[in-house]
């Protein structure tokens, strides 16, 4: 999905992990309720994560 030149993807905890695991150590992943209509998703939530670059 593209909104005002910003790309958004419909992902959850399981689908984001393959993108993160090779480059980062995943510290935490969680969902929060959407606070705006900028990028509406089917689940009406934002996927958030905290990662640390591997090797640091």
C-alpha cells in the first residue's frame, strides 16, 4: 500500500521475522492500535519492533 509517497506493508510478527533475523537480534515485537487513518490495515493495528544490529 502506498499513501502520500510512503510505503506500508501488511505484516505480522511471523511474516516480519525473516526480514529481521539475518541482520538484527530481535529484542521485542508488539502491536498497537492504529492512532490515525494514515495507513489503515485490516487488523487496524501498527506492528512495532525493537532490534539490535547483529555483531554489536
